[in-house]
C-alpha cells in the first residue's frame, strides 16, 4: 500500500486539490472546491479510490481546514514558510507544490492535531511574536486602537463568533440570538464571506456587527506586509460587497501579531479587537464546559470568544442558550463589540477614521 498526499491550496475562489502517490504520480485529476464545500471535500478524500486515504498537506496561511479535517479523522500536516518557495501576494503556494514537498520530504512535515490546533508545534514562534509585539500593543492600547474589553461598570457583554460564516451553524446561532433579542459580533473570514454571501446577509439583516478575521486564517507573522494587507483588503471588499459596509474591526487569527504585522496595519481604519473571556469551544470540551468557561469568566464589559465556522461548532450552538440565559440573569445586556466600546464609561477607544 503506497502512501498518498493531498496538497490543498487556497485561492481567491476556493480550494485546489492535488493528490499524488509516493512515486509522484497523480492519483486523480486536480479538483477545485468552494469555501462552503469543506464537508464534501472531506467525504471525497475519504472515499477516494485506488489506495489509502491521502494525508492532507496545508500551509501556515490556511487555518480553515485542519479543524474540520482532524475532527473527521484525517491525517493533517502543515508546511511552514521556510520549507516552501515564496507565496504569491494572495493565495498559498500551488497544491501540487504542497503535495510534492510532502512526498519528497515527509519527515519534515509537522503533524497537526485536533488538540494542538493549526499551530501545533509553533508555540515558540507564537510566544516570540507575542513578546516582540507587546510594546507596540501597549502603544496602540493607549491610543484607543486595541480593544480587549469594555468598562467594568457597564452591565453589558459582547459575544463574538469567529471563523464564519458557516453553511450550518451561522443560521443556528442567529436563531438563538434572535430568540433572546441578543446582538453579537461576527468576525468572518473572507474566504467564507465570498462563498456564503447569503449567510453574511442574514447576520447583517439581524442587526449584528460584522468584523474581519482575515481571508484565509493565516498565522499572520509568516506573511509579508503586502500579504497581510491583501488579506484585510480582500476581506473588507467581500464584506462590503454583501452589506454595503466596510468592517471597522479586525481580529487577528490566533490573536497572533508581530511588530511587522502591526506596521503593515498602520494607518488602517480598523480597531484590533481581542477578547477577555475564551470559551475554548474549539477544543470541543462539551457544551456544559463551554457554558461554564463563559459564565465563570464573563462580567460587565466582557468580550467573549466563540466560534461558528471552520469546524463542527455543534457544541457551541448547544451551549449558547445557557450562556445567554446565565448572562441575562445577571442583568447583563448582550450587545455588539461596537456598542460595548461606545458604552458610557468606556474610555480609551477613539472613533475610527473611515
Ligand atoms: Zn479564528
């Protein structure tokens, strides 16, 4: 039984997939998939005839597939920039290059696990970027361009949902929010916005806030300044095409920044928006645990991190009613991040230049 590798590249249109066997022979014709077809792509890989299920090979500019794919039991590997030729300004290196690199140097691949997430094995890089960013972030915070939570005497909380929209979970989250008259903020990825404009329209029509969460969920410190700006510009355009409004908030994937990324974003009319309560829903610890993480951590002024896209977010959906009820019982109003930031008593955030 020979091993097979499925290189998966992202482009402005969706995913390109190239599957090769151990000898470098194409196992199947290359194929293209839309951003809303991840479940179909997973099923296709599992059912691929003629050999074992291919190992999936992504690069560090793609944080959208490893979650659903590891959860589905696929073997997922990540290639990092120093192993690959330079990427284009927009898009990953081609799928055949990813597959070929994996085939010829399989020992250099980093295995991505469900527990470790997209950045499995890169904790040191992450910590280094965080350490180097600290002084810049302190300056941005002082200038009101970095928002983690609102005023602690304001009886309001902002729930935020990252990585969407999603063909299944967005509607479920919206339905629950509507049931309680709650508003929230959705930090969407451009790749999904372009593929699922109807879901974005639903979010906007229900009065929620749309923020940007990059195009392909990359580890931003791996990107050149041009690539960073392209991720933001394309996502802003994709959102504006659907809603008529450009997002004014940006949440970096993994919260990962570097002085170079921050310099690339200098002058952007966007506020960096983080959170002070992590539901840790992406680890899928069960709905009760997710609800407890939020309810134990949240208080007046909190910004809560949750996810509604790029994976099976069924647990988040199940946890949401208890989360909302628990917060409402404490007299907390559920608002968007923009509303929280504009609440009386919240200082340190200036209105942004549009
Ligand atoms: Zn994310």
